[in-house]
C-alpha cells in the first residue's frame, strides 16, 4: 500500500513537470492518467 502511495506521488510530480511541455508529451500525460487509474483500482480492491 505504501509503495502504491509513493508511486502515486511520483506520478503526480511527473505530471506537473509534463504540464510545462504539453505539446510534446500529451501521450505521456495520458499514460500517467492510465497509471493513476490502475493504482486507484488496485487500492479500491
């Protein structure tokens, strides 16, 4: 559980960095969102 929370924090940090490069990393942002959804699903179970 702690690992998932740390991963979530890291993902959020990465997304904030990506927001500054929106045009070049939209695919990466989409991937990060999918990752968060996956983590949320795991935590919900």
